C-alpha cells in the first residue's frame, strides 16, 4: 500500500471531529496553548506526549505525563504507530485519537476500538482497586471502606468532589462521606449538592450524567458553588443465588455522586463505564463492611450481656441458705442473657427471716436494671422492722416516683419468724403453694401489681406454720412454660412435681420442680424467665 507524505490524526473531542496532519518531525500534544494538538482535561499534562517522525516511521512517546499515554488500551512510554492505532491521552479524557498512515479511512471498527481502548484504560486504573475491595470483604470497618471507595471514584473520574450517600432504614438517602480531590473530608456545612439528582438515580437505578447544570432548574445551591457537571451512579447490590433460574434483582443501597466546576472531566463514556464498574464492586464491599460492623457490634453487645448476666447472678443470693428455723433454696433462670425475675433473702434486725420473689414486666437489660433496683430497695428497708404490706407499698411509691413508664412488677414478700408465724403480702404474683400435713393451700392475700397505681391498698395475712411445712413460690415462667405442642405447664403440674417430695430438703424439692418443667418443655424455646423459691420451716434444723 502506498504511504502518504504525511500521516494524520483523526481527532474526536468536545470540539467535534477533525483531521490533524502530522507535518512536523516532532508533533506535540498537551494542555498548553503552544501544543500542536491542544487537549483539555485535568488528566492531560501541559506537555503530555509527542509523535516523532523518522525515516517514514512514526513513534509516539510519553513526555513524563502524570496520567499516562495509552495505545490500544496499553500504557506506553514509547511505541511505534501503525495505521488505525488508537491513542489515549490521560486516563479519562474524552478525546479520541486515531492514527492514520495510509490513504484510506480508519478501520471499520475504529470507533469500537476507541471505546474499548478508553474503557480498558478506565478499567486498568481501577483493576487494583477492585481486587483490593474483593479482598477486603468484611475485614474493614465501614468508614474505611467508604473512604477507599470515595477516593477511588474521584481518582477514576477526576471530579472535584465526591459524596457517598447510603439509604437508611426508611429508604432515605443520607450523606455518609464527602471528600475532595485532595482526599480531604468535607464538613457538614459544605455539603451543598443536588438532592434531586441522587434521589432520582437511587429510585430508578439508572446513572445520570449532567453536562451543564445551569441548564437545569432547581439546583440553585449547587450552581452557586460554581458546579457545572454532575455524574451520579447507583450502588446496586447483587446477591447471587444457588438457583441459576432464579431472577436476580439488584437492590439499591445508595449512590456515588461526583461533580466538578470544570467542563469535560465527567462526560466521557469511559469515565461512566469505569465508575459503574467501581460502583458494582463498591456496593458489595460496603454491604460486607456493614455486616461486619453489625457483627462486631453484636459481639460487643453479646460480651456486655454476658458480663451483665454474671453481675446479675452475683446480685442474687446464694442458691441455698439455712438458719436455726428455716431451710431455703432458690434459683432464677433467664430466658435471655439477662432476666427480669429475682429472688431475695433478708435477715431482719429482730432475727426473723424475710424472703421475696419478683417478676418485672419486659425482658432483657431494661427489666434487669429494674430488678437490681428492686433488690436494692429490699436491702435498704431491711435495717428496721417492717411489715410485708408496708414493704410492698414503699416499693410501689419508689417506682412511681422515678416515673419509669410501662415498667411494673409482681412481688411476693413474706417474713418467717422463729415461732412459725408467717406474714406475707402477695402483689399479683402467682399464688405460692403451702404444703403441710393438712394438704395444700394458696397464699393470695395482698393487692395489685407494683408501680402502676398511686396509693393502692396492700393487705397482708399471718398464718401459723407447723414444723416441716413447706412453701413453694414461683414466677409465671414456671406455670406458663410451653412444650412443643404449645401447651402450658400449669399450676397443677407444679403441685404434682412437689407433692411427692415436699418432705425433702429445700434444694431437693427445687430440683424436682425444675426437672419437671424441663421434662415437660422437652427443649421447646421459652419466652419467660423461670424463678422459684422453696422455704421450709425447720425449728429444729434438719
């Protein structure tokens, strides 16, 4: 084929499409005004590259540019040119240069090759980043991943500012990170940016490219900052499933929003393709970081709950206590890490033995804190003689004074004296069962739940115990324990479990009751704490 006297460049950029003759031994390309081919763009150096002619051959040479020179998608320092080669100046410039050295047009696939070259350049710049994001998975906290993604997006697009916006639980976009080109974080007062564009991208899942923002209405704040161009892409999370036939619905989790005051930096298809590729990987990395942070937070909470459980168990009295006229055993088994039930032993100043069992409304930490407070109240009232009804009334007053909403308690409190007199007040607790030679009776005298009403009337009853009589107190976690068929354990089964053993030591009776509940439930999950207290009157200690 016949070579032309001078080769040429077919240039397509913001000024349109034109042909430039390479009629100099050294043809310069760059951003400065004296360049033979002047190109705009922040990743085009002032003296970026040159094309040298020698003995009918043409050579392209990078002149130490910041963002590189590429031929057919491969970064070069120096390379001989062939007809139809695609030259890319910088990483994301929208200029397309086709080298032509023969008297025929560019190859038919020149446009495709040019686009492929640009995309390849964009992908090459983020390839290392994508691998890093894949490797990160959930091993970095969310803030670090967001910063990495944002800085990479700005590097890829050469934007002046970038924002990561993530959807909250209500599906509203919240700005999580804002950065500038020099990797400085923006303060909240500098978040002036379009809300309409990212919200539209988030809803539609389609990228938006705004070449000239002043041409649109409703963006006064952004325009006031001199912003002209905007590129916004959705963060779409794709979860792969085992069934290849199942539809894969990308889930939008946020957007990457970038803008600039300079024209020409965000408009190229290569930039958009590169950013969308980054966004796809970034969505997965962000979600993994979210899950990791949730796992770390859950682990921290779990450890705190374990510590709280140990503290709560330490606040309870020892399981068994015995005096000169009583033998008592109790336990509280929380259905969660910490519970809302408690039992307490109190040695009163006159030598009598006080004991209580309570059940606070609710579950978990709030209920546990209230039980600890109730135990403290019992102890503060134990240094002076007090009657059960008076004690319950004072607890009711203390709860109401603290204004704790929707936190109530059922409490049974009794005092056993050495002569066998038992005085009790039952504030809506399951009626304890008193086992004696005469049979079984319930202790029901008392009043309403504690912490709900001002000035309720609490009553107490005094009964005489005989040596060996046994009192079983238990929360509704015992009677309402469920089996796999969703049946309740009930008071009748509690009676049946205790009756054959009521003459045994208190700890043996307690164990019989608990084993009966466990056998009934057969591993079915429980939704309430199980607390029980067994007290036997033993004027002659067994």
